[in-house]
C-alpha cells in the first residue's frame, strides 16, 4: 500500500481518579491521507471536508497497540503538542467517525481504515 503522509492520533480516555477526560498522543509515520478542508465539486459542501485515511500494518510497527476509537482526533503530520482539551489544537483536526481494522488479509494488505469529518 502506498503512503503519502504522516499523522497524529489523539485518543481520548476517561481517568476515574480525576474524573476528567485525558488525551494520549500517538504519532504514525506512514499513512495514505485523502481529502481535507475545501469544497468538492461532485459531492457538494456536505462531504467537502470528509477525509479517508489508510494505515498499513506493514509500514507501521506496533500498529496493533494503538487504540483507534470513534470520536478520537486525527491531525495530518506529526504534532508534538500534548493537549488537555480538543480546542488546544491550533491546526486543522478531524474527529474519527469510522474505524475499521482490516486485519484479515495477507500481511501486505492489512490496514486500518479511518473516516473522519
């Protein structure tokens, strides 16, 4: 699978001690990033900001340890900033709406598919 970018995943988890949400950051170096901010001529404004991300297992070590969840945040490129809340991000970000682990194929085809808005 070809890759064209890198990304950062911010995974939200609830801390029962503080009773607050916390964000864990996971940089991922090799992804196929499609879409982004802007208008789409053939799909209208409704789908204009949708993105699709394909993350191949064979190009990312320990991918099975990364907890992808609906509602998590993804950002194109590697971001070094830790966050306390979503609004701390000063770059374009997307919330995951679809997370599918396609790990039933042979090794060269195993990947995660993420859809986000």
